[in-house]
């Protein structure tokens, strides 16, 4: 029986650990927190999961919230200027519903499941030195955390990482009590609101402990009015500030949330993400090599909603590569090949996300305008969240975009 050490109990690490466990690998999982600490901690992400990622979880029997979490059936895209109203407003349908479950709920349950199935859990943080001492006891060591010291052992890939600092000021809040939209009362929509020169505000139907909620994500342009979280406000202060910012810059959404309240005292988050791709193999002081996964090697800004989906796809890809390896050694060359296989998907996410952090190019503006007139365009854009590779031939390519738009003339 091959022995695998997985360090990190987030979406990527837990999904891989559970998948290997189900295939009779002996897996040890290092988690910085217990299930109780995860449940009682601060929210971690916005985690809208799209069709393919959800199908992967269902195939592993990890879909515990299908009967509870509200289905997200489509995307509503708006562009709004205060004083001028909505300049753009359309809806695209998802081919398969999406879902957003608070990772505090999800990761705590998955960690318990791993232990219930006989998995060994070590609830502690691990340094590079400690990992070096542990590595000889395992056939494969996978690092699935991009935080802290371990996240720094993987070298930044300069060619694939154009940014060296966060490109958006981020703020998240989980709330209950939002009023329905009188214009579009469908509550199953992921609402993507853009305010030119200010940033983007997303509203995601979600599920957390105690029931359904709305997850708000503010993506503020640096130096703009949404870039106002450096003082790290408390939860109530942050929510009050978010409401005031919506009142000023996105009044149509503000009207819905005036009576909403935070789901709990740890339901807010603020900060920034530096988009980065790191080289997937790191050598420890002893010379032992370890494989990075998830946000340890690919970290994207959440503007395209891909973080948890990329982690899911990474776990699925690595699982297939590990199983296919059989009894052969997990050496450096194999580790690079495993990452390269995953990169065939991740590269499209990175390109799309990094493009979305820059001002919209003229051909993208034309696509967004044409989508208001053509259901095929808006549905194709919406389903690109599940299959970002599709964007390469039209949304991210000026010539391809013009050819595509001409087909609607």
C-alpha cells in the first residue's frame, strides 16, 4: 500500500486525500485546524462551484448539500453608473446549476469524513524543516497550502506571473435578509455588477450554517472608493461600510440589502490576492522533493470565481496521475508531468482571470453589448465559468471575437 502525505485541508488537499483514501492509499493529512475550529472560524472564500467541479464531487460522494444549498441557475451581468442607471443588464443561463457552500461547513464535514473512514489526521501547522523530517516516511508528499512558510518553498514562475502585488482590494460578507429584486425576482442568479472606474460587486446565492444566505464580494480597483479596508474593520463595521459603498456606487443592489444582517460574527473577510503561478516541485533541505497543488502553485484573484473550481480540478487531475503511476516512483520528472497535465486546464483560467483584472478591451465591450441582444452569446459567456478554455477562441481573441460577432449580423 502506497503512503501519501497531504499537507493542507482545503478544497484541493481534502478532495485529493479523500479520493486517494477511497482507492486504498494510506493517506496522512496535516490540517492546521480541527473541524470545530474550522466551523467556528472566519469565512474563507466565496466558492461558487460550477457544473464540472460539482460533478467531480458527486462522483466521490462528497455532495452533502445538494438538497439544501440553493441552485445557482444563471448569471446576471450589469454595468451601472450612479446617476445614469444600468447601462447593461442581461441574463445568461448555466447548462448545469452552480452551488456555493460556505467552506467552513464544507471543509469541516470533509475533514470529519476523512477521519471517519480511518484516515490519519495531524491537526497542526508544519514548517519546511518539520516537513523535511517527515518526508522520508512517505512515497509522495503533496503540499496543498499556499499560506505561511510552506507556500514560499515553491519558486514563482516569472513567465506565467505578470503581477507582483494584489490587483484588487477585496471584501467579502455573508448576509441574510436581502429583499427580492423587483425587476428580476429570480433568487438563483449569480449577480455580476460592474461599476466603471470603481470595481465589481458580486452577489452569490449561498449556504452556510443555519441556512441560505447571500455572499457579497467587492472587487475594488486600487486607489478607488472600494479600496478602503486597510484598517481591517470589525465585522459590523465592514458590513456597514459595504452598505454605504453600495448606496453610493450601486444603488440598485443597495436597496435589496438595507435590512440584511451578517450570518454570524465571523462572516466577513478583507484583503487582497497576488495572482501567481509557482513552479510545482520544491526541494527540501535534505534533497527530498514535494509536489505543490491548489493555491500553493496557482493562485488567482476571485474576480472570475475560479479559486475553488481550480482546486477541485487540480485534485481530480492529480488523483488520476497518482493512480496511473502505479508502483513507479513519484520522482521530480513525474511531479512536473502531473502539474503539466493539470496546467492544460489551469492555463485558461489564469489567462482569463488576469485579463479580467485589466480594463476591458474594445472587442470585449462589443461582446458584452451584443449579448444583450443574443441569448446564445450571453449563455456562452455564462457557461465559460464552467469551461474557461472556451474563452480562448472568441472572448480572449480580438480576431476570433470579430468573426464570432459577424455570425450574428
